[in-house]
C-alpha cells in the first residue's frame, strides 16, 4: 500500500502561479500572431522607438524594425521555455528526465504560432521564425535550469553548514 504525503502549500502555490504564467505567455504569443499586419507593425514601431531612445542615451543604436520583431519573437519564446521548465519542476522531482516535454510543447507552440499567421491578413509564416522561436524556448529552458541548479547548490550548502554546526 502506498503512503500518501500531503503536498506542501507552497508547492501548490508555485504550481498555480507557474501554470498561470505559462498559460498567459501562450495567450500573449497567440494574440500577437492574430494581429493584422498593420497593427503588428504599429506596435513594433512603438517598441522600436522606445528601444532606440533608450539606446541613444548610452550611445548605441538605432535598431531596425526587423531586428525588433525578431528580438520580440525570441524573448516571448524564451519566457515560454522558462515557464515550461519551472512548471515541469514543480510537478515532478525528475525534471531533467522529462525535459523532452517542454521541448516538444515549445516547438509545437512555435509551429502553431506560425500556422496562425498564415491565416491573418498581411502576415506570413516562416520556417526561420519557427527555428528562432525554438531557440528562444531552448534559451529559456537553459536559464531556468541554471536558476534551479543555483537554488539546489544553495540548499546543499546550507545543509552542509547545518551538519557542521551540529557536530
């Protein structure tokens, strides 16, 4: 007979928060893909002007709209990969063993994102964008893994200090 331990409240909280953040990120990605070309371009122009004004203050720039659009794709999919990895971690202790799940769903999200754009007036789809999006997912997963590793090393170091103090 299996013994069931209660799930700690903080783990439940992290599950809810990380899953909600993941869902919100997917919603954000797909809602951007549903914008018609004119709206998407106008938003990219606004972001480009903001970034160029900030970069101009430190003597850098200017950035092109094309670069800003690609950077936006990369960043939103990096965030997606980050949340995928944190969700995986709070649902299983063996998250490295199951890393194929966020890889698969990250790639699937990128393919769906580009497919949506096929049906939006003035937008197009690109295999290069799928690869860029997936590289963002990989980057986000890697950043999350580094953070998880850092916290694990801190926890192990604290346990070592506690053992030294007990002796």
